């Protein structure tokens, strides 16, 4: 399973509007950036209390990145 699909699976299970989840992967040689956009009403669910959900997703991405020998960053974007 690729990192993008992993994030998609986790985030879609957290939100009320899984059809509005948009994930963009910007892949570099040594690092990747995952840009996550969700519906405004689901933003709190993805971030979690005191950022715990977002931090947990980042920890999982860090472990997956070690396996791939890449640094993976998660950016949660507001739909504007």
C-alpha cells in the first residue's frame, strides 16, 4: 500500500464527508509532501483534540517513510 492510500484510508474513516477528502502527493527525491484537504466541518475531526489525530497520522507517516528511506510530511490545508 502506498503512503497516499494509507493516509486516504485513515482520513476517510475519521470524517463525515469522505467524498470531500482530497489528497495530493508532491513527490521529491528525498522527501514527499502530502497535502490533505477536507470539508471545513471535518477539519476538527482530522486534527483532533490538541492536534492528537494529526500527530498520530504524522507518526505513522514517519514510520512508513523510514521503510521507504524518505521523509514524508503531512500538510492539512483549509479549503478556502
